[in-house]
């Protein structure tokens, strides 16, 4: 029997947490509910979830700090939930390592759909790399980006990164020296619901640059006033 995927629900609103759990359980997920940040961190270690639904406004340790703590040791997918819809809050959540962000009130069916979408992308990371011609992989000196098994090898070491970061890096690297606007990248990687929130792209580029330094043969380049490109040195 295939083990159920586990979702950790972190929300101090008991009614919302129970409703989310009900819908996810109907979709054959195993859920655990906790109501504060400290419990979230301890339950993360014991429950070992496949994905975390994380409310931002929690008693004690808030959702931002929970996300920050988890990201020091794990790249498990995190979807942030918040009644705060300001761009600043979304950007801060993404900067700390969240994979998605949903505003309250949200449609429960949409939340379930996003959970499944994020898990589909992330689950590939545990699959051994394929060696057939269908493998989606790009290679440069000291850098291999494999979209088939969601892995990045940089200077001989595996670099942990959330699915969206990897997808963005792969997309850019697959079209070297081609300039993409922020809007094009949003459409390709995040889909229509993010159109207009171009800071999302900037945040992910910043995080990629923190993990992967410029190389003599290639680097992530900003094209001022337009967008970004994966620039490869012409020889």
C-alpha cells in the first residue's frame, strides 16, 4: 500500500484548520493540526510532513519565523496562509522560502488544488535521475539542472531549493542569452494568478544568486528595465 502524503496544518483558527483538514482527508491525505509556532516546529520533526500549510499570524512564534527556522534544515514545500494581502507580506514570505501564498478567505477547493500542484513538483525530487532521452536536463560548467528529478548540482554538490526556484533557473538556463521580461517569467513559472506581482520574480532571482554564484562561463544577468537572462560567455 502506498503511504499517504502528510500535511501539517498550522493555524490558530480552529474552525479554518478543521475545515482544511476535512477537505484534505477526503483527498486521502494524512493531516496533523497545530495551533502555534512552537508546536509547528516540534511537530515538523516528529510528523515529518510532505507539505506545510502555514498561517502567518500565530501566537508566540509567528509564521515568518517558523518558515525561517524550517528552511535552515529542510526544503519541504510551504504554502503560507494569511489575511494580509499586501505585496510586502507576500514578498517577505517568498524571501523566507515559501513556495506559494494564499490570502484568506480562500476557496478550499483551490487550496487543495495548489497543495496537489506543489506536491507534484516537489515529489519528483525523490525519484532517481532518468538516463533516457526524455530527461529534462541542462548542463554548464560546474552546473547541472535536472527538471526530471528536481535536482541542482553546483560545483559538485547538491543545492537544495524549492520547486519554483528550480523551475525558474531551468527555464532561464534552457534558453541561454535570451532575455525574458518579468511578466513572461511569471506566466511561464507561476501562471496567470500572479500576473502583476512582478516582485515575485525579483525575490526568486535574489535567492538563486545567494545559492549559485556567478561563474566565468555563465551567470544570471539583470537586463535593466526589462527582466533577466541566463548569460553564457561566448567563446
